[in-house]
């Protein structure tokens, strides 16, 4: 595959630009180690011209947030007929909107924490305090608040006291116009990467996440030393199998492609709860997918080189 060359898309203009650039650099190095010729391209105004004038064999999307995960860039690649590694545009849109993904998986029988979706306009029109009171009456405390779209846990907060809800809600709305409020499930938080192989999608070993602060927020994700990781997760065989099956089911039911990462929690009673899914998992030095790859005894470069070949063959 030494004559195969790919463009790795990273950067962009989302809140997660710096994380994406780090992912792009690591992925590019991994692909080069697997023998591919790689160029790193920013997803900017020059992208379409580059794709037309210097068309790669395939594109690998290493964008996080915004256009890289909501289907926008994927739509452009599809319109130009450029092969790319990753989920197609329609499925990206389903996965990007967290309430939509939760609803589809709940209808299919998967367990996910009970939730409510609250647009900013609801607070303006009906009054903030009555809405917050109704939310607590319905879902109880503690609650997990997060933007209904977005990644890297930007704006995500756990609220254990009703008095903290107004401030937490304002902080969450700083990253979007709509809040997804979930009943918080205590337990072991895990991330499970899924990769498409010759025989269908398969789960890599789950990675257990133990943040020092108790909340796996943006700072805990990307600051070395603030979170302990265990790969594979410290789960019994039954729970490990269950989280793997959950992740593969989410990948299939949402129509995801090539690679995805499902975040879940194993509750104290052993039940497994779907939290959200990511179509462009991070690849930084503190990201979870590379840890899972290493725990599986595989190589990040070899996995993505194989996905490049699948994309070219489609």
C-alpha cells in the first residue's frame, strides 16, 4: 500500500479545533507507519479546490464537532465522489443529535437514561424556575446536563443540588441552544470502540474511565493526569460482553460505518445504559480509541489503513 495516499482532514472551526488537530497529527503518523503517503489538510475554504485539483485516493475524517460530525463535510465528499473513511452523511446527522440517537436506540429496546430536551426558548417563554422545577419532579436528582449536539463533553455537567441547576443550565446553553437533561446513572463509565471488519462490526476491549473530579468533562478528557483509564475495563466477563454488544448494536442500528465509539455506564445493579455515540472518535494521547486498540493488541495504523482500503473499494 506504499503507493496509496490519503488526506487526513482535521482542524475546522468548531470549539474542538485544537483537539482535532492533535487527532489528525497522531492519525497521520500512524498511517505513515503503515506505509501510506499522507497529507494533513485543514477543513477550510481551500478544501473543495484541493479535492478537485489534488484528489486523494481517500480522505480520513479526523474532525471533531460541527461540520466534521454532523454530516456537512461528509455531504461534500459524497457530492464530489471522494472515498472517505467514516460514517455517511445521513447517519452522521442521526448520531450527532443526541436525543435522536437515544430515541432510535430506545425504540429498538436498548436501555438509555430517561431524558428531557429543553430548548433555550422554553425558559424564556415559560419562565426558567417553573421549567427547572418540573424537570426535577420528572427526572429527579442528580442530573446530567449536556448540549443536545456537540462533543468533547463541552458544557456537560452533573447537577446534584437543585440550587445549582440555573447556573449549570446557563453554562450548558453557552455551547448550544438546546439542553439534553438525563437522569444520572451511578456506575462504571466505559467507552467501547467499534470497527468494521471483513465479517462485520466488532467491539474492541472497553476502556474504563475514572476522572479525578468524578465528572469526565472537557478538562478531564484532555489534561493528562486528571483521569485514570483502565484498558480493558475492570468488568466481569458478563458486563464486558454486554457493553460490547451494546456498542455493536448502536453502530448497526444507527447505520454507522468504519469506526465509532459508544459511551455507556454499567450501573451498580449490572444493567448497561447507552449514553451517546461518536462517529469521529478522538485520537489524541489521552483519547480512548487508541487505548482500546492497544488493549486489543492491534495497531492504529493498520486498523485505519484497512479502513482506507474499505473506503476505496466501496
